[in-house]
């Protein structure tokens, strides 16, 4: 399996990111710049878990009161190309106090 590309929207600290992978792709950067978030996005797309093997982790960007959907998509190749996509959006219900 080869990851061709990945698109991340509103996932953890990442507002929008598009990655194109080659045979060897290095993701490098200072601490707290999103390297683990990219890996967490990949694992969430495939397994609903993060890099700590937890299902209960926050994928929502800060501030948490926004209503933008979170999405991760990836194009992979295994003999032919496939695109996987997962979208999470919250339905915000406002209650009235009478």
C-alpha cells in the first residue's frame, strides 16, 4: 500500500493541510507543529484511534465552539487508486428556557 496524498480539514490544531507523498516522505518540524496530528489524522481515518491507541480523543479544533466539520481524506494505491474519506460534524441544538 502506498499513500499518494492526504487532505486534513479542522483536525486538532490543523485548519487545512494537503500533503502529497513520494516514495520516501519525511515529516519534520519543531515540537507542537502538527507532526503527530498528521499521524493521528491517518489513524483516525482508518481505525477511529489516535497514536496512543485511544478512541476517546479530541479531534475538534480550537476553539471548540465552532461548527466546522472535521474531515480527513487520503488517496492510496494498492494495484489501483482508492480514496478514503471520513467527516465528523456536530449537530448543535440550542435549547430555550421558558
